[in-house]
């Protein structure tokens, strides 16, 4: 695993694929077929200009009520609601929702850190419109530019039930089967495995998240070589547990 | 990250530290100060002889009732209850409990796969009695044998709320701060970070879990070099969210 060093600041409209290839090459890393890139959600959102200026948000009555209830900025609450299917849990300072894309996420993944924010006109950063599509586009562009086929995971930090702290999860992917199904495989003694599905994309997202760190935006791209993943053209949807099957919703 | 190759089968009473050093050396890997070992729970439990023969389990009325309700072997349910503080969720085929050590875990982490199990006298494998102590002991023994100070994480596969599939988590550790507290740190633009705690031990446990795979017991030990973790003499307790603070219990 390498953290691509000296990755430049990303601005709206930037060509992420070009920046990734340049950063890798500058570090003497030539991407190879099968390499896996884990890319921080934040730089994908920035390149896609998912900024919203809080002063331009029209706040609904519902958002005003909820903001008063949980003690958050009503404009931020409006954006969280707009980005979500439903509120899963709320408490003072806490708003856990089901994001449009299905993740259960605090604040719909809307980020206020590491964002240049003028005090008079603060802005926040939403998740990419469609992280799977973002990953697929990046993968295609990288294939055009480099001639090799990579897998791409877009990761984000996410809180969990039961356990303290965030870990990296895959909010989008391309070129990798994110949920490995071991159904029917036998273990070393021929017994059918009880654990049948492994969220490999989340495990790789977590590994990359560790290397990225949290307060240092200089390494938002991690290259993983030699990871024995299975290739696929599908996205990350299989990682979402259907609400009806979820004992913890 | 290296998966120590050709790791031998582990039997009760085996000297895991010796097996780790031998496997590493046989692969040409000399452990260095600061290296981090992630060790599969299963081999720690085996070395500590945490096997229980199901035919020797005395089943309580409570376990019999619960077994009928969820459709599991009453002897297994008895062991799950004995290893747990409380049942968190139950449904046919599913028993999610709070383990003695605080993890919310399906079946209290009791494992029936990859265990040589005579059909007439089946046995299962419990989690280590105290995984933090197991990690600390291994770390001390490895320090005595090699002269270098390592960190040790014991990992297990765990299901999650909201998301499909298991990921590796740290059920015990020694020599590493498992939950990195970023409170007070500033991001690149001097703004206080909103995300303040990162479960780095879980991220490293997940990374190792990916390399270990699920159906192949030949690589239950992963060595990680160059991981920028913070050293500590504390265990993994800070990763457990107190029940009263958990919105999903």
C-alpha cells in the first residue's frame, strides 16, 4: 500500500485521473493492471463541485423544527434532509440518516472540515451525486490514460453502532466485487462456512483510511497492489443491508 | 503488509510466539521494532484450548426456550448465553448478544467453522478468555524472544448494523492506542475537526482480515510494517461504545 505523496489541493473541475497519474509517477510508481486505488470521498466531491453555500439554502419548516430539536444549524439540517431518505436516529448534536444512496450515515456525510470556508459565507461539501458512477468514470479515464485496468474504491469515514470511533467504508466502487460471497465454499475441514459474506471493499476502504489519516489531506489517494480481489463491473450496492433485513434500524 | 506463509495448524498448548517467529524467519522476515502483528482470534483460542464439547454442556431452561425460539442447537445457545451479558437481538437463526468483553457479536463469537469436529462429539471454539491479556502476553513473549517491541491486535470477523457482510475488528490489542483521539487537532485550514475519534485498531484489523481471507487458515498472522500508530500499554476497551451512549442497542 502506498499513500501517493504530495497530492495537490483539489478544486472544482479538476481532472482527478490526471492528478492521480502525475502523483504516482512523481513518486516513481507506475500503475499496474489489477492495482486498486482508494480515493477519499472529499476530493471526489471537491472535483465534482459538491459545495453548497449555507447562505443560499432555503430552509423548510421541517428543517427548522428538527434543527431546534437537535441543536444544529437549520441550513445544514435542510441539506442533510435533502440528501436523505429518512432520519434514522436523532439526539442533541446527532442526526443519523439514511442517505439517498442507502448508507446510514451521520449528517448524510456532509463535511465541514478541511474546507476553506469564509466566515461570512460558509460552505459545506456534500457526498458525490453518485459515488459508484464517480468511481466508474475515474476507472475508465484511468484506463484510457494508462492502458491498465484498475479497481477504484471511494471511501469515507463512518461511525458505527456499538463501537467507538469511525472507520473507512466504501461509498462507491468500480472494478471489484465489494461483497465476497463464500456461500458453498468449504473450510479447511470440509465444513460449510457459517460466515458467508465478507465486505472486502469496506475492509480495503478501512485499510486505506488508516493510511490517509484524518487531519492530513495531503494523502487522499492510496494505491494497493497485490490485493486478491475479484473483478466485477458492478457498483457498491450489495454492501447496503436492505432496511427490512436490518435488526438495527 | 505480509501474510506469514505456511503457518502451521495450531493446537491447544502451542507456543504461538515461537510459531510466529519461526514462520516469519522462514519467510525471510525479521521483525523490527514498531512492527504490528494482527493475529486471528481463532488461533489464539485454539492455543488457549477454548474448545467446548457440545455433549458436555448442561443446558438451562432459559437456553432451551431461546434455542426453540431462534432455531439453534440448545447446547450452542447455552454457551452463547454463558459467554454473554445480554441478548441484544434475536430472530430465527440469529442471536446477537453483548459478549462478556463488551462486543456486540453474533453468537458471542463462538465458531464452528475450521474446527476438526467429530460428528459424534462435536466441539466449538469460544473467544479467548481475555483477548487483551492474550495480546499483552504474546507481545511480552515476543519481546523476550526477539528483543524488539511490537504491537499486537487480535482480530475477529464481525457483522455490522446497516451494512452487509463481515469486516475484521479488534477484539484485543496491546502496544497500540486503538482509538485515536483527534480532539483539539486542527484540520489543514485551522478549523476544528468534527470527526474526532478514529478506530485505528479496527481499521488495521480490517486490513489484516482482508489479507487473511476467510476460508484459508494458512495465513492467520499478518505483519504490518510502517503503520503510523501511537504506542500505548492500554487494551482495546476504548473501542466499546458504552451501552447508555449507543443509539442502536
